[in-house]
C-alpha cells in the first residue's frame, strides 16, 4: 500500500525546497532544493529573482515527482513562505522587478514619512507594531517613488505567495499571516487599513482583496509549470514560515506549557494565542510582536533575534575560512560548553554593532567560536524570558526545529542556559511539517488540525539542564546582560 503525501513548497530566505511529507508520521519521503542568489544591487538592498523563485520550485517539484511511486497518492500541495517581501507585478501578473526581501532596508526615508503621517500609537493600534525600513509598506512606497520606469505599469503589490498563485492560475490570495506581514492590515478587523492605504496612495485591490485562513483550499491544479499531474490536486493557501512552523512543532494553544523556537538566519521564539492579541497596545515596551495567526481568531506572539545564524556563518566564512560540514564538525568536537572562558561576543552584527571582547595572547579560534555560540544562545534566552512575561499557561518546555537543531551540543547548551527542557523535533523542517498538517486536515485525511498534529508532529530527543553547568551559565548570562548594556 502506498503513502498519502502532501507536497510542500517551502520558500526560505536562501533557498526553495520541495518536500513530500508522509501524512502517516510527518516524515519526509523525498526532497529537493535549490539555492538562489541574493543580489545586493546597492548597500542595504537585498533581492532575489522573482522568476528564480518560481522556476526553482518547478525544478524541485519535477525531481520530487521522479521519486514518488505509482502506489503513492499526492493528496494536496501546501506552502510555507518567508515574510515581509514585495514583488511589483503588472496587470497580467508579470514581475516588474526582482523580489525585494525582508532584510532589505532601502525604505528608511519612506518609513520616516509613514511615521510622520501615522503616529506610533495609532500604528500600534492598527497593525500591532511601528514602521521600520524593512516593512512592506516602506518598500512599496520606495518603489513608487524611485522606480519611475515601472511605476505606471504596477497593477499589484504582491508577496511571493500571491505571485506563485498567479503562476498556478489561481486567485492571488493572501492568507491571514502573509496579509499581516504586509503590516497594512488592521489585525482587529482583518481589513486593509484605510489610513495606511491613503498614506501610501494604493487601493485594496493592489494588495489583494481575498484574505483566507492558512489551511483553506484555494483551488485545484492539473499542472505545475510544465509538469502535469495524473489528476487534479488541491492547493492549500499555506502561510508565513514562522507561523506554520509553530503548527509543525505542535505549538497551537497558549494554554500549553511550551514555546516554539524556529532557528536559522533569524532565531524566532514564540507561541500561538487565541483571539486578536495586540501585545504592544497593552504594553508599548514589549519586545515581542503579535499579529494574525494561521486560523481565524488566533494570533502569533513572536520575538526575533535577526543575526543568529548570520554571525555563525560569518565566523566560519571569515575566521575559519571554510563552511563545509567538516569545518563545522571540527569546532563542535573541539569546544566544551562548561560555562568557563573570558571571551564574550556581542552577536548583533547588523549595522556593524558586533563586538568581541576578553581576548588574550592564548585566545584560539575555538574560544571565539564558543563565545559566538554562547552569545546567540544568551539572546535566545532573552527571547524566552520575554515570552514568559506575557504568555498565559506557563513556560516549561521549548520545542526546536531548523538548522541549529542538528547539533546535540547546541541543544544541550540551550538547556543549560535556559534552564528548561528542550525538545528537538524528529523532522526539523518544521515549516514543511506545519504546511503538511494544514493540508492533511484540509483534504480530510484527519478530521482537524489537532488530530493531524497528534499523528504527524513528533519529538525526537529531549535535553535537560546539567546540574553544576546550569548554575555557571546562569552567572555568565547575568554577566552577559551587564556587559551588553541590557541591565
């Protein structure tokens, strides 16, 4: 008997991956990925080819289909998308520019313009956050002001979710989460904010009037690009990668005593809450953000450290001068995380703010690597503590997926620094698992998302704090907070 599969197209900030997820246990039956090139046309710019986004997904889909047997059944196609990205398109859905990424900061002046026109308190009331250079609306306004060669041709300001659905011949819908990541959506009413639209000079139609739940079926397709399927396949809306990743870790109810941790270039820690939550309205100094969740009447509450994976990659590229798997293994084997050592790192390398201190004549590369990993984990602890302050139901466990979860040493360090039970997911590609869970529930393989989570989401290994080392790291964490100016 064959497997029931959900094909998930998972768009990350550096590559696209297609995973065939077995609905029986959440494991990956087969997979294919393509890494796309980020184009920094000017300082502060970050773009990737919109057509590479699409073409690479088609190539990966073709490779995955070669490994699916006739006995297997493709039940649906699901999606995970990275957020805060923009693709201007014409009336026919053709991209007029590359995809402007979430990390692009060209819209500083435009964000300042928006902030002058809509007071911060009002912004928080509407979208739950204050505008910055990386936000969708700032990018949109920059394109309108600085790209006259395409400005008159722009019919829509798409996210990659909408752009891909146009390529499939489907309605260019926003799901709740990707609509919220445009930061133009009133998170209380789930309607586009007239104040923001007036300030930006755009219409609702240009953003997309259809807003659906992440688990909704948005249409059926018989082919993907030039690839033909033997039957019509339902397509699930999917959602923002962090939000579907929470589902892929089983973090679906605020009353649970756990948080979800999505590791990668960004380190995100948070949870799903019931109702329309606006954390910054209740407490303007709250470091977390909140916005619409994957399901109706839910919210995502999330904290992020944006250069978590980036500083590790920087160390390996610039100091180690090698980024192969064997290069990483060399350091993980050489370093002992025991709470000792004088080297301390400020890991926020964005804006040239990174610092390495406490080095001496005998300081080695291994000492610096150890300090980098400790610093990223200290920042992770800060995110956990931020969540503790606002989450109901308590926090005793942390579930982890993403690239950092591959290292047993790092998982143990996280337990020792946080003082919590750390649960590593069996399938660490948690965004894909979450999208597959939504698909399995949407097509009736399971009666609801909760049941699908029970069947498809599993913890592989548990890490608990080590007595003695835990106490040393608590002292070092307090010293880190003092040195970095957090207290």
